[in-house]
């Protein structure tokens, strides 16, 4: 079994304790009045390992920092806990430090609080948070640690978590073991098809819920069908009335058909006359169209010369304007080139003048020798040779500069001559373009003048469209159309007088309304029969669903019984693992049934929450002993309020008692 004990723990600025070092034995008593720091030591041990207090709160939720007399956290100090553990004989040092991060923002001279930062050390080596947690987890798992270090932790867990842990301690009793001797259980397990029993029960519950929903709707659906079913009428009387109405309608239709046949013959005669009228009107339109076409051809022939001249005039005028724009654009382009060349010539001339001035200035330069230096002994001029060398160098530089300026001047003169040549060419191009422009303008003007004279000499005559009165053939056809139209109108008037079937139509409409009413009443039979069939179907469906619900409830009962049998065996095996406590895996419901649960009982049968403080701690220590034995590990147990317990249950773990006394300072024994 892995054994974890505390050898020593040091607190610095932790929850009001400025500095404290505690040495621990196998049993350690920490005595003191309330608010002297007993619980703080337990919180410190939890915090250095997991960053939480005994209640499981993180350090962002419980007050880890040391406060001043006004209750404000003292800034810019570190808060740390260091613990020395003995892990199976090997010493391990763990250290956790909470520091404040103060920074100076850009542009400011004052430091501001940015946040907290936590540092982690394992045997003095700084680690990342994830690395530190991994090291702690190698020693002991956090969830298991809380279960085996606090006697009141496991009893206050959710019953499902307790039940899961007890199932593991019981050794995993399979459903197959429970179902071995009972056929209904074996049949149920065969139906699971890879699903867990909980999943199977959830599936049954879902199916039951769906069936209940449908069953709940069937009575209202049956009532809806019943209310929508009309009373059955006298079908025999309705059939007789239907036959009589149909016979009367047929007689009226025969009479109306005879009248329609006579009207059809008259309609054909009238249609023939109308066709003759339409044909004559078509001939009139053709005569008028031909006359207009002939008149337009004559008018076009008379005005052909003038129209052709006018067309040529407009085209030539547009051509003249286009030519003028093109030539003027060409001249403008030449002017731009000329302007640019003249600016270049001006700049080049100025540059040549500057070069000439540079040449004269360089040519005027004279060598100015330095003052002589005579030897004080012999009187020899010591600088004579130096002056001769300097003068030669001066003359060489001057000659080179004059030669360079002369060459540069010649090059500029060549460029000037080239520019003057180009300027002359540009001016010549402008002059040539102006000459061509004037010549082309004169040519176009002459042609336009000639066309204007031709247009004036051939004026256009107006167009006069011929009228129907000027067309004899058109007027003859018009007389025939008038005669046929009068005949048609007379026949139509006589036909309207003979075509009055309003009385028969009204009688037929009345009979048809009567017949439709009879048919609607007869159609009720189909609705009544369909509703009766639907009602029978709903009743059958209700019976089938009720049976399905009963079958599912039977399966659910078998599943619950199997679970109960399994939990009874688990309960028996689990309770063998404990000396004091017992567990019940089911609780009694008001309706007499049972539901899965996990109830912790004292030796006298009292529930955990109904037991006094000493009894609760004794039950917690009994649970811790079993958990340690099952998991093969033991860790320090902190027993708070130990002053109220006469004798603690023996444990294999290191024991730390927190005892309330009247001592104003902590006493550690």
C-alpha cells in the first residue's frame, strides 16, 4: 500500500498567517481558539497540492491573501505554502507561490496591478502548471485524495457517485451472475443486444412515453370523429327524388337543343354574309394600298434629283468637318512639339553660356606660390622645389579642367545644332499642314457650293396621299358593303326575337339546385361509413397500444427486479467491507415501490445526517479505512472539531486533529 504522510509544512502570508512552520508526526494535535488558524493549515495542505481549499473552492474564490486591519489585501507580497511529504519513504518537497504582477504602463510613471501569477516547484525545480499537476497525480488522484483525507467528504457526495464507488468496491457483480437461475432474467439479458441495462430501461421508458402520448390522444380523436358524423337520412326517398329531377332536366335540355339547332342554321347564314363583307373590306384595303404606293413612287421620282443632292451635301459637309478637325489636330501636335523644342533650345543656350563663363573663369586662374623659407645657416630657399612641383600640378589641373569644359561645350553645341534643325523641321511641318488644310477647305467649299446650287435649282414638291373618294373601284365596293351590312342587321334582329329560352333556362337551374341538394345528402352515407370505419380503427389501435404498454411495463418490472437483485447482492458484499457503517441501495417510495438510492446508515440504523458529530466522524473514518484498503493508498486525515470526540476509530493513515481550546495561539503537539 502506498503511504503518504506530511513531515513538515511552512506557510508564508497565507490567509492571515504571516509565517508558520509545522512539524507532523503519525498523530498530530493542533489546538487553539477559534480564528487562530487551525482550518487554515488544512486549507494550506489542499492548496499546495491542488490550488483549492478543503471545501473544494479555487484560490480565486477563497481569501488566500493576508489582509491589513481595514480588511484590504496587503499588496506586493508573495503568498506561499511549502510541504515536505513522505511518499513510501521518499521525501518530496512541494511548493506553490501566488504572486502579484505589477507593471508600469507606457506613458505612465505609476505601477498598476495587472493580475495574479502562480509558480510551482517540485523538489526545488520550477515547473509549468500542467507538469506540476502531473507530478501530484503520480502521488495521488485529487478525487480520491478528498475522499480519504476528510471524514465528512464521501458521505456528502451525490448518492450516484457514492453508489458507483461502492459498485467498484463490491467487485463488479454482473447481471449474468444474478440472472443465472431465473428464466425471465436470462431472456431479458438476451434482449439487451449490446446495450446496458440503463440504456435498455431508457429505451423502454421512451417507448412507453410515446405510447402514452398516442393513447392520451385517441379518446379525443374518437370524440372528434363522433361529433363530425352526421345523422343518417332517408336514402330511399332521396334516390326517388334524384331520379325525378334528372328526368325533368333531360326533357328541358331536349327542348332547348331543338331551339339551338335552328339558331345554328341562322348563325351559319349570318356568318356567310359577314365573311362576304370582310372579303370586300380586304379588297378595299388592297386598292387603297396600291394607290398610295403608286403616288409615293411618282413623288419619289419627281424629287429624286433634289434628295440625292441634299444627301450628298450633308455627307460632304460632315466629311469636311472631320477633315478640318483632323488637320487642326495635326497642326496642334506640331505646335506642341515646336514649343517643347524651343524650351529645350533656350535651356541649352543658357547651359552653353554657363560653360563659356566657367571656361573664362578657369582660364583666369594664376598660380600663387607660398612664401619662401630660407635656411638660417646658408640662406637657401627651402620651398623653391616645393613651389615648382605645386605649380606643375596646378597647371596640369587647370589644363585638364579647360579641356573638359571645352569638350562639354562642344557636346552642348552639337545638341543645340540638332535642336535648331528639329525646330526648323517642326516649323516647316506646321507650314505644310496649314497649306494642305487651306487647299482641302477650298476644295470642299467648291463642291458644297455646287451642290447648293443644284438643290436650289430642283426644289422638292409636297406629297399628297390619295383619298377613297378619288378611287372609283374603292367606292363601288363600299356600296356593296353597305347593302350586305343592312341585310345582316335585319337577320340579327329577327334572330334575337326568336331566341328567348330564359324560361326553360330558369326551370333547369331550379331543378339543378334541387338535384345538387339531393346528391349532397346522399354523399353523407360515404362520410358516415368512413367515420364508422375510422372509429373502429381507433378503438383497435387503442387496444393494441394498451397491450404494448402493458408488455413494456412487464419488461420494465423485470428489469427493475433484476437491478434490485443485483443491488441487494452489491449491498451484501459492500457491507462486508465496513466495520461500522451500512449502505442501503434502494429507498422506499410513498406508493410502496422502491427506487435506486445510496443511503448511509449508522450501526443503530440511523441515517448519517441524523447522527451526532462524533458519530459522523466515526462513520467517515470507517469509510476512509475501506477506501484506503481498496485503492491501496493512505494519506493524512484532517479531523476538524476533534474536541467533541472521546475516542477516534483506529485508522492506518496519518491523523491530524484540529481541536478547539481557549488558547490564543496555536499549540502543536
